[in-house]
C-alpha cells in the first residue's frame, strides 16, 4: 500500500473564524503565511497547496518565498493552461525544484471560475482548456526527459528545437496532482496525474470513483501508478461540543454576498456541483462527523471533518479504507488548525496505519 501523505493550505487571501464578521477576519500578509507554513511543517504536513484566484496572492511568488522560509514542506502550485508558455513553465518548475532542494509539486487546474478566466484574458472555454492542458503537460514532461532539442506541433503549440536548463532535481520530474469531477478531468488524471484529488463525498462513492479512474488509467498502463486523495476541511477540538460550536460560528453570520458567490462561482465545475448536490440531498450532515455546512458560504472545498480527535481520525480512516492515500486539508484559523491536526489527529492515524505514515 502507498504511504499516507498529508498536505495543508496556505490562505494568501486571508483567514477567518467567522464568515461575515469583520472582527474575526485576518488579512492576507507575509506574517500570516509564515505562521501557517511554520505550523504546517511542525505538524508533519508534506505539501502545501498554494491557491489561485482573484483574491489570492500570486501563487508562484508566494510558493517560492515560503519554500525559502521552510525546510521540508513542498509547495503545490498550479500549472494553468494558457497562462504561461509551457517552455518557460518547464524551466520555472525545474529551477524551483533545484533551488528548493526538490520541493515542488504541480497542481493541474483547468475547470476554474469562468468569470476570472475571462477577466484574466484567457480565451479558451473549459473543454478547450483541458485539451490545452493535456498538450502542455506532455510538453513539460518531454522537455524534462528528452535528450536533445524538442520539436512539437500540436493544436495549440508549435515548438522547434526547445531545450531547458536545469533539469528537475526530482526524477523523472515533480509529482502532478489534479482535482476534478468531470470526465475530462478523470481522463487527464488517468494519463498524467500522480494523485487525483476528490472534493468531499461519501466514502462509498469515492471507492467507486477510484475504481473507474483506475480503469481509465489501465488503458495507458498507469493503473498502478495513479494514486488518490481527498480535499477536505478539518474542524477539530479536544471536546466534540467545542468543535461543533466552532463549525457553527464559522458560517452563522455569513453575508448574503458570500452566499451568492457560493451559488455563482465555479457553477460549471462538476466537482463543485457534486458538493452542492450532497448538501441538498443530505443536509448539513453527510455522516455523523462529515459536515457540509461550509458549502453555505464558500464554493469548492466545503466538506469538513468535525469532532474530537478520535472522531476526526475515524472519519478520515473511512476514506483511507476507501482507497485514498493523500489528504489535502485546511481549517480555520489555518495555523491553529494545523497545530491541532499534528498534535491530536495525526498520532491516531499513525497508530491505526502502521508503516504507512511517519510518526
């Protein structure tokens, strides 16, 4: 079985303990980022998701600075189709990999917020972006592994005699992650991803999805190469009642503007549609400690594991047993929740999964 790995989230856009309450907000800043990275690294998280979006700080610059201020954690940074020339992007990633001592992972994102894509000047529709991303991933991998100049002619790019230095430190190249619920996302993961990340869902649905994507990967001889993970929130307290109070506090004062953004942003994302569907069908509780309440106030990763340490660990274990080995987590406040995860939940997972997770 694959070793378990855990990643954390860097809230460059700011943090909060209560949506809609100004006094609870923490503005994005270098100091906030440093606190979160320090807490995540001390808690044993292996990778750090750097977000993209109009409210977020630029991901490559933020990730580079945070890599320089840490020792072990690997920034997971987005390669978005149509944003950066793939030859330049290949050189950026390999340079980052060398400069950081082999600490970079690549997050493949195509199905993002359409209004932001248009505002940022990317002219491709979602379906075209997936086709473009597949072409660009192929170019990245070829540039990192081909000896001699690379020539390529595709639907979107024509390259003549390209070569880059340095080559990546990680061999043959850094790991690729992709999160998505559409068929296009699944097929791209089947061809290229090291880890396919699901947004929150029920464990039995995740197990079925894993089987289906693994069969897609079998066509490419990658059924044993691809791994699977979950993108989830965590709200853990030593007392269960305190955890549920923190969860309620997080969402009960959300503004109508925030709720409207939740309804409209990422409306064409299949993964986001599934999260919203779960909340409509099951209400706030999908399982006794799997809570959909955050879907009221934010799009995307709105499913949270809530409870005391044993309850949170038990809920995560259900996804481990379903076939997931990677968990990209976040929680409010992000430095404090990372510390609680490392102190309270991780030791239980270590004990229950001996040999798969470093103590």
